[in-house]
C-alpha cells in the first residue's frame, strides 16, 4: 500500500480509540492524524465503546486492555461475538507483559497488539498493516 493509498484510506475510515487515560488517547490521536486520519471517535472504557459501536459505523478499533467498567478484553469478546462487528480489525494496547494475557487476546480474535510504552512509529506501522484488512 503506497503512502497516498494509506492516506486516502485513513481519510475515509472511522476509527475508534478507547483508553481511560487522556494522555494515551491524545498520543494515539496525534499519531493517527499525522498519518492522515480524519474521523476519530474516542471512548473512555469498553462500555462506552460498545455503545458507540452500536450507533456508528466503525472501521478500526484501537483499544487499551485495562480500563474500568469494561476492559479491552471484554470489548474484544463482545465485538468478536457480534455478527455486525466481528469483521472490525482490533488493535489492543497493553502494558501487560504476561504471555497468558496476550495468548487470551489472540485466542479471542485480536487482530494485533502493541505493548506499552510504544513509539508512535510502532503504532503507525501496526495501523497501516491493519488497513489492508479494511475494504
């Protein structure tokens, strides 16, 4: 995918960023905006994200693992069990280093994961890779 194709696709798609830390939301949004994304919606936990998913067309989810009310893993399971949402690429951000947690996420159908702390370039690489899964 060329840079122009990446930018064009990012301008068209709706991205949902889910994290309870405003600084992390701002970092992810900044990275996405620098890639050319224009339609970014945010949520502070999995429960809010689920509500948004059922009201708005979302093409890509970037979600933290550990949040109050509903974790990223809880949201991932709901998304993958839903006929309407199961196709959405799901990037899980996690500070967890435990292999079991990562394996649980992989078994539940996560598209990719990224360990915190990460460099914006790492996030950009993962997002561009996931764009290929979006029609």
